[in-house]
């Protein structure tokens, strides 16, 4: 089931981010920074932090935004839904959550008059790129953001992969 997270989920959210960061470091040698409590709390209060629950357990989380100007620059003016920080609990890996998120996001974007669903990933991970393409996203290539001030630490001095799904 897909629902928004609540403040009661915050400890599990941080646990999932830690586990995902550790996994990313092994797979791509890139580690997510520790995300700030205030940022996560704000996303929860604004109903922008979603979760899959299976049998009462949080299996996967992700965040959404309606703009991402530092990454998408001039393309940010396109009406889009941006997906960030997908993290899956280790016990639930392999259940193709990104495919399900893509279906959900396309419907959510359409309901909110958006033309695209967009994502980005840091680092060069061909296997992950192929997975996102297999989930329906178009790979738009690699970009180095010009202005990363205020973005999480893992965006500093790095190239990112851009993905887009037409609604």
C-alpha cells in the first residue's frame, strides 16, 4: 500500500536512509550524507515523503518535489514531478518498487497537471541506469550541475544521470 509517512515513522525513515547509504557505498562507492531532521520533518508535514508498506512494515520510501531548479536548470520550467531518495528496506529488495513507483508517479503527476516524472542519480552505475530505463524512464544522459549550493553533500563535484518519464 502507498501512503504518506507520518512523524511516527521518522526513526524508521532514518534507519532506511542509513541502510540505503551503506548499500550504495558498496555498490557504487557513493554514500548518501546524513539527511537533516528538519528536512525530513518538513517533507512529512508537506505530504511529500511516501512509503510502501507491506504487512505493516515500511518496505520502501521516496520523496517528491514539484521543482528541482539546481539539477534541471532551464528544464525546471516544464511541469514535472521529481522523485528523490528511493530507499528500500534490505528485507524487501528485489520487489521492483521503482516499477511500482513509476506507475504511481505517472498517475500522481497526471492528477497534478504535470507532463513529466523526473529522477536523477549520482555516480556512474550502468546497472542502475538500465534498471530505471527498464522501469519506463528515458535516460537523458549525464550532467554536472553548475550550482550545487544548498543541495545535499552527495551532489557536490559529481556528475548525475537524468531520467524522465512522459505522463
